[in-house]
């Protein structure tokens, strides 16, 4: 009877907890395994699939000219020369279109600084194209939320056609053709609005020389 009691007691006794050292070894092992899986294997697989399926996009949609990278289709660049189309304003710091510091100005619609910046932009556009009394499209005087937008609206491009044609000494009809050639349509044919890629358009204009 005593043997049976001791046997039953041994079977119902709580299992011995692993030692602290064993727990540390288990935790370190899990850390190594998860680091390899999520920090090495997974990124390599995703990168490999992206490079195979979308080689251009996975490399940053880079734009090359004469064998040199001159920009990206996805990131705008500042232009203020009258012979070029101007893109949206950019509020990134310390310089416009700083891809490492994407963001907006965080200025509210009643902020005086926002109003003054818009007026300064309008004045610059008017000075570059005297006699153009058409309303200035809003995207030419305001920054996007990212500060990196590479596109302007069709209206913003149309507003600048006369100036660019005059400064470059080419026909407005030809400039409009280049605008159309560098216009991206809606995503999936239904999302968003068509936009003109400013960098690609300006590179196309320079190629006209």
C-alpha cells in the first residue's frame, strides 16, 4: 500500500521547472532562429521575387540619361528655370525633395506662413510668364503631404505651356505633345487623376535641342 501511495504521489507531483540556464539557452536559440528567418531569409526571398517580377520598380524606378542616373520616376526634383516645367512646392528639409526626410509643412489653412508661401510662388510664376492672367492651379503653389510628388496636374502643365514654348523658342503644339507623352493615367484605370511626370517631361524637352 505504501508503495502504491508513493507511486501515485510521484505521478501527480508537479514537473520540475527548467533551470535558469536552460531558459536562457532556449531564449537565445529562439532569438537566433527568428533573426535568421525574419531578418535574413525573408528579406532575401522578397527581394529576389521583386527583382525577378518587377526589376525596374524594385530598383527604385531610376531614370538614366547618358549612362548616368539623373533621378527617379517616383521622386520629384526642384525646377525654377523658366525653360522648364515647375513641379509642386516641397516642404522637406533641409532641401526640397529630400527623399530621406519626406513630409509636409504641417501648416494649417489659416497659417500666415502658408499664405505667404503661396503668394510668393504665385508671384514667381507670374514673373516668369508676364501676361499670363489665367488662374494658377493650386498644386503649383502648395506642397504635397510627402514633399516628393513627381507629378503635377494636367491643369498645372497647361498653365506653363506658353512660357516654356516661348523661352525655348519652340511651338506650343510641340510642347503639348510632350506633355501628353509624359502623362500617367489613373491607377487601374479608375483610381486617382492623370498626372504629368515633371522630370521626364523636362528631360524630353532637353532632348528636343
